[in-house]
C-alpha cells in the first residue's frame, strides 16, 4: 500500500475518533470549565506523543518551536470555540457546521495565498451556506449563539489546515506536534485562570474518561497522523476526508446522548456533505462544453 493510501485510511479512522469525541467533550465540559477540560486534553496528548516518539524530542529546535507555536494559534482558537459551542447546540449542529471548513480551505487559500478558486468551489460554498442556514436558522431566521461559535471555529480549523500545509515540508513533523500540544495546553491553562467556573481536579469519573478519549485517539493520534499526512496529501484532500467527521459525530450523539436526529440536521447536513464532495470534483466535462 502506498503512503498516500495508508495516510488516507488513517485519516478516516481519525475522523471517526473525532466524531465520537464530540459526545465525550460534551460530557466533560458539563462538569467544569471548558478551559480545564481542554488543558488536560492537550497536556495528556502532548505527554502521550512525547513518550511514544521520545527519540524525536531531541530534534526540537528553535525553528520547531516557532512552527509549533504558529500552527497552534488557529487550532487553539478553533478548539475553544468548538468546545464552548457544545454547551449551546446539539452535537449534530456543531459537527456539520464545523464541516464547513472543507469548503473554506480553497476559498481562504485564494485570499491568503492568491491561489485561484475553481468554479466547483464557489458552487460548493453556495450549497454549504444553504445547508448551514437549514440547520441553524430554523424558524427564527437567525443563527443561534452555539451555531455561531461552531461557524467561527470552522474558520479556525480551515486556517489551521492551511498553516500546516504551509510548513509541511519539515522532515520530522512530530516534534512540532509536541510543541503544538504544549502551547495549546498552556493557552487553555492561562484562560482557565480567568474563568470563574473552575474545578481544577474534578472528582467525576466521566470527566477523566472524556479527557482520555479526547486526548489520545482524537488528539494525539489524529494530529500526529495529519501533520505527517500533509507531506503526501494536498490540503484540499485532507479537508475532504473531514466530511466523515460530522456523520460519525451525529450518529454518536444519537446513540450515546440520545440527541434528536431532526429533519433539519439530515437535510442541511446533506447539503453540506454535497458541498464537500463537489468542492473536490474535477469539472472537466464543463471545460469541454465551453470549448465546444
């Protein structure tokens, strides 16, 4: 099996971990501050990656710290926004709206790096916005606070994907992942100091189970795989794989938390998934039609 196909399969497995982790995160942040939960999640993930790849710790240089810090900024912002959004919106909403990042990647790539945006990407944007409206607006014709946070986090995740792609030529990506996790842990720890709803050592067993699942398979595994995979796969392809996440998340929310699978989520989510797929289609037939 080629490295491209291997990393593709590992990324799909990682999206399953991501999707299921929504239920664990929602449980964890019901016990204490979201910043405390994220602090332990990132710290545990950093320790796990460092122990597993202990021989690469010596490869951490000033440039590694610079790169790890750079890519941690959009990831930290996106993760905080997504985590807080789960307090105010169902898992299905948060997951599908976060999936908007797939469409945002090529669009932001145009504005940041002046890369041209294909026609199918603009069509995908229109479909995705329609899906977002169906899921979020409901009868009030306005986006709820939780859905708005999820939408903001999708911009952060899209910027994170672009940042990782921009520095993916590093020979050893794992040292940067360790720095990334530590920076995010420190950032969440500092924010927790200013949060009044803080319990630094919750006694609830469900909290620690949630931390472990979110930290190990959903963070340590997934971000290590992603940072290595972007040496072999383009960022658009990485983003496309993420379309699996909202499906896994919605199903997990229904099974484990008994959340309602509404017609709005199904219909709007269908629009967003269609947008994700269309954003990756090659419209060669349209070019031939124009030439004729």
